[in-house]
């Protein structure tokens, strides 16, 4: 029996936590997606507190999502791929990502681990375990080390585009 498998990067869901994560993840994932003539589906999940007061106002968090999506769109233009964005509100980030992947029939869920509370903590414990254990599709963790964000390059004006001083 012959089974055809589509490339992992043909229709991946790319969850993005914040602006720095969007820059790194898109810069690492989008060239791979372009190499397969694929299309990216980007999701940002705003975690709801489930009855308790939210950590930040909805308007503030929606503005962050807009900024994240703008970064993804610019990176998609640079890579020459199509990108669709999806903003979700959920009390369970892992479930929201899995639901989004199912709805778009993603070929994989693709992300980069991030240092610090903003991303790695988001993908630690329950969320990471849920993605790995409950996903019905591949989960791909790409290395993000060595990828410079625009914020980092702005902080070092003496550095050239190729990283030399």
C-alpha cells in the first residue's frame, strides 16, 4: 500500500505569543514554508481568565495581536508566501491551538522555543504537553537560536546586516 505524505511545511499552523516570538518564529519557519510552496496559518491566543479578572485589558491584548499579525504579514511578504491570521480567546491556550490546527487542517504545528516568561512558560507544562500528547498532527519545534529580531538590531547600531561590527 502506498501512502502519500504531504510536506510538514505545506500548511502549518504557527502559534505566536508576542512580537519577539513572531519575528523569530516567522524568520525561521517562513523560508521552510516557501520551499514547499506552502501557506502559513498564524494563530495568536488571548488567554481568558475563566471568570477571574484578566491579566490585561482586552483592547491592549488585541493591539498586541495586531502587532504580532503585522510582523507575520511582513515576514510572509518577504518569504513570498500567503498567510492567514486567526485571533482566539480561550481559557486553555493548548486547546485553542489544537482547535485552530484542526479547523485549517494544518499539516503540522510549528513553533520555536523562546526564553523568558513570555513564550517558553507559555509552552511549558500543560500547553506544551497538550500540544505534544493530544495533537493529531506533527508538532515541529524549530531552533530559534541565532535569529536576530529587529529589536535586537536596533539596540546595536554598530552591527552590520551580516552580524559583524
